[in-house]
C-alpha cells in the first residue's frame, strides 16, 4: 500500500458519523458503513453514497483502511467478525490498548480523535487533535498522511499516554458538561432561564485560552469563603447528589491550593 | 437624584477592577477607589484618574453611587465604615442578601454581574448579565439605566433567586475550571502539553450554545461503559482526590439518567 484512499467503517455512532464525513470531504472514498444498528448505518451511508449493512455483511474486498468506531467493550469482539483482508485496521478509542487488535493480524493501529462528538452538532475536524499509534513504521506514515488530510494537529502517542489523555478528557469535557447540567437543573427549578449563565460558561472556557486553570480559578472555595460555602450547602441539602458534589469539589479546591504553597 | 454619574468603589479586586473600568468607558465618573489593600486601590485609581485611599479615608462627598465590591464576609463591616452620604449604596455579591445593607440606610441595592473575573484577563461587559435588586422603585430605575450603559443583559431578581444563580455559577464555572485543572495536572505528570486538550474544552463549551447539557453529555459514564470507568479508576488509585471525584461524578451521571427514564 502507498496510501489509504478507500475506507470501511464499522460503527455508525457519533465518532463514525463525524470522522467518515471528514474523510469524504477530504477526498477519501468511504466504501461502506457496517453496524449492529442497521438504521444508523443506512442513514450515514446514504449521506456518503456508501454501501451499508450489518456486522455479518461487512465487505472489505477493496478496503485499504478499516476503522472500528464502536463502544470500547465491543472493539475486540467486532474485530474478530471482520473478513480476511489486506487492510490496515484501526480503532478510535482513547482507553483501549493497541494490543486488543493483535488477534486480527499485524496491520493494526489506533486513530483516536480527541473531541466530544454529538450527532446533532457539526464540527470542523481541522482543529481536532488526532492521536495515532502504530507499531509498523510504514503503516504509521500512511496513517499520519491520512490524519493530516483532516486535521492540522496530529500526535504520535503510545497506549499508556492515550489512556491518560482520555482520563484528562473525561474530567475536562464529560464531567464539566455534567456540572453545567446541574447548574441548568438548579436554575430550571426556580424558573430562571439557562441563557442567564451562558455568557459565564463561554467566558470560563475563553479564559483558558490564555490562563492556566490554576490561575483562572475563582469562586467561594478558592477565596476560602466558608460562609458562602455553608450557605450554598444548606441550600443544596435536599438534593443529596448535588450537596455531595459541591462539598467534595469545594474541599478539594481548598486542599489543592494548600498543597501548592 | 436623576441619574448615577459619579461613583465611588470600595474594593479593588477583580470585580471592582473590571466594573469600574466598564463604567469609565461608558462615561461614568469614577471618583475614588478605597480598599484595605492600598496598593491595589492605587493601581486601579491611577488607571481611572480617580482618588484612592484606605477604608478610613473614604470620601463620598460627591458620590451618587457607592459600590461595595469586597469579599462577601466583609460587606456588612465595610458598609458601616462609609461616611454619611446621600448616595445609593450597592454591593456586588451573588450570595449576600440586600438586607445586609439595611443598617446604612434605605438607599440600597444589589448590582451583581454574573461573570468570572480575573484581573489578568480583559473582557467586554456588554454581554455580561447584570442582576439588579432594589426595593425602591425610583432607585431601581436609576440602577437599571446605569446597568444598561455597560451591558445589554439586565435582569431584575430577588435575593433568593440571586443565591440560586450564584450556586449554578459555582457549578458551571468555578467547579468546571477546577476539573480542567485536574486534567492539566494529569497531563503534566505524563509530560503531555495542555494544548492537546484545549480544542476539546472549547468544543465542550461551544456545543452548549446549541445543545442542552443533558443532550450534549458524552463519555464512559453516560454510555455506562463500566469497563472503561474501572480502568480509569485503577489508574487514579494513587491520587485519592481525583479518584473520589471521578467516582462520584461518574456515579451521578449514570444515576441522573436512570431517574429521567
């Protein structure tokens, strides 16, 4: 192989949806979309003028790259359902080792886009960091060339580093999103529109373009304003989950700064 | 009084710094900055060509509005150090009741800008929601006119609502910032540059412009991917604070969706 021009996707979820469309826009041919969820495969495949089908119908005859973009717990199982082929096989997971694909051959790799994907929200791949892993040097170059077609930010990292990055992503994206959900829920209970705090959320993220989070920290905990913390906790008493989260995070913000000085 | 054109600030911290400059840019005269921290008062006052001094030197002779922008626990105490005057007196706190100012007179109010302020980061006030409270109708109109000079988003709310909004702000800004700090710390321990996750943080916030956080939620917890959660927890075992936070937030994300269905 000298390049990866023809790609088959296994999975039709958020990652497959965004990645396959980014490939198509970059001139890569997406041959087929195969998924347990036939309807999802069909919807995505029709956008891409690709074949589609279930996991028992995977056609890899022409494939140069097979992308496994399914939930982590199914990667190994699904990889074993791929028919014999000459393609490079990659998964897109942050937390699964490269070795999980060992059984399917030696032409394996990881193509992990570090981003939060929701089907309903379009995004540009060009700014998304893509984390590559590949034990074979020739294949690594092929993957790197492909990655550069859709993103300006391509990194080579190993499975251990990728796992750490994934944990960091859970804290900085999944958990932060949930905290915003709590905020929305608290406002909703008082009939206050969510729009009231949108500028705050945008500025919180914008500040981090220039400031380190340690220096951007504001709020009652970092001021050690125990009076306000107590008032807030009293107010949250009847929502135990929120009470516990408020208490733990306030405590840790205070502690983390004590340890620094 | 027919308008509030001449303002005195008590406090020279993040809120006073940003708000006094926004007033000055809108053509309001900032007469003086008074603070326990003389040096901070001086730095800010010099930018504004205003008088400055300690709390025992407060000059309110010409003041039409006195803004108390000090940490919550000092508001009441500081308000009692203000010399006799004819001005309207407001504080800028999210969690302190209007009533705390009752002792200083009847011309009192709250002028609470819902934003995260860091001295080192400039920002435009025009998009910042300003929450006003005032029991006197004439004074309310004056405050509202003033607020509209620096922001397009002015809300009238009572002390109870303001407290809820402040709690929501702690979750969606202060706590989210701390989670990003954890992410940065985890990456730093592996010598991975923070830049790697910046696009993720930006997209996490950008998604919330169009999606509700409930629908924007991604990650192992919402997928109930217990295998990944376990792997991550094993990895965090030697940092108890991060372990506890990961565990609690993952658990609550899973629970919160069970309760919805």
